[in-house]
C-alpha cells in the first residue's frame, strides 16, 4: 500500500504566461506557493478475490476490468503511461473541493503519478514528477492547462517559476526569513465564492487566442518582476497593492474570468480592508484570495460572513509519499491449486 500527499497551490502573479502556446514563443514566469491543504491518494494491490481487476474511488466509484474502461481521464492515462493494466485499487480524498481554482486536477495527477511510481518499486524526482505530469495532462489527456500547477505542487514552497522558449522550466525558491515568511503568509485570506466551475470551460474561451491578448500578458509578466522586488525588500503591502492591479488586467483577458457576483465580493472586500486580491485559477468562480493587513481581517470576515473562510499557511514539502508498505502479489494463478478452485467458484 502507498499513500501520497500532495498540496494545493495558490498563484499570485503571472498566470496565463505558463501556457505552452504563450511561453514557447514569448517565455513566461509566475510566483506561486503550495499551501497546507492536501490531496491524499491511496494505492494498493487488488487481491484476486474480486470479479473486477481495477477499482477507482473518488466522487464516483469505477469498477473495471482494464484501463480502457476507466472514465476518469487522469487515472486512465497515468495507469496507461506506467503500463499498470490491472490488479490495482485507488482511493482519493481531498481537503478542499474540486473546481475551486487551487490546481486540484493537476495535484491529483501529480499525487497519483508519485504514488504509482513508488507502487511499482521505483522513485521519481520532483523535476521528473512535474514534467511527466505536464506531459500527461497536456499531451495524453489533451487538456487546456498551463504548466505552473504541476510544477508548484510537485516541488512545494513559495517559488518563482520560469518557463523558457525551449520548453525548459526553472524553479527558483523565494527565500524569506522564518519571521518574514510568517508575517507574509498571515496577510492572506481565502474565501470560497460558492461558485463551482470547470477550469476547462473558462480557459478554452481565451487560451487559443493568447497572442491577441499579448499586451495584457506582457503586463502580467512584468508584474512578476515588480512582485519579486517587493518580496526582496520585505515590502509586503506593495505586493498586496500590486495584486489589485494584476486582477484588473487579468479580467481583460477573457469575458468569463469574472462576473457580477465575483465583482460584488471583490468590491466589498476592498471596502473592508483588503489591499488587493484575485480569483485563483482560471477564474469564473471557486476560491478568491485577498491580501489583508491583520488589523482589518476581522472586519473582512464579518463583511464576507456569507462565504466560507479558509485559513492557510504555506507548504514547503510538495508531493510526498507518507506511507509505503509493499506486499508481494499472490502466486501465479496458473501454478496454484487455490486459484484454480477460485476460478471455478467464480464461474458458478
């Protein structure tokens, strides 16, 4: 049995420049961090006592004989990529709901890949984990996703991630003192908007036409440099103000990134102490993050009391294996009398 633990992520600046259709022509960069909310994936060898040979448990339960029958796209392609054809049971649990803008789909892929590589008795580096997950999602599944989510949750930590024209991805950790890290992370507040959306429905409205939005993406890219400077200077309030500027730019990239409900939430937060904020992920709904001076946070909680507040801290471990116990398979069916009897029993 293997259990992997993979964090969700929050993205501060540069979102949109991490799509291959953009960075392979222009380069891109983001500032993001993994947080202390996690996806857990349990994988175990499925004994031969069942009629099915694959069992997958998430919001649904899939009972299959082979990988071709699997509906869940990520589970299907990861199993195929690793050439695991049968005799496997997979359980998924998450601290937060899907479709919230925290990179849960990519965290699932990263966590499952990490678990199954170890299930096969092998190991995988964080770099390989990120790159392989990107390949599976973008090439094998064919999803309209960027490359920061897989990288952020695989590596963990507060990072400056660069996406080069040659396809290379460079992860540069942002180092803050323990005191300043705590001071910085305490400025952020997460709220669930109550709107669940699928990132694919949002991104497909603009990802194929990113070149037409180049003026905005170049601006978002430049904000990353400004934000890095503010972090180096420990000028966190200016970082918060910059979030507001970036949000106003991001909304211009696609008509579905924001809506009337989200605008009302955002404006109320700004009137009650927030210096800046943004919807996480592609937009359209899910979780919204605000930078709020600590003296204003109680006021903001009251103003947004109709929304679920989610406390957070940064995670610095990334995807990891938290339990590993490999059991040998049962003897080969063809050479064991017990399995012959079991086969006859199943046929009755």
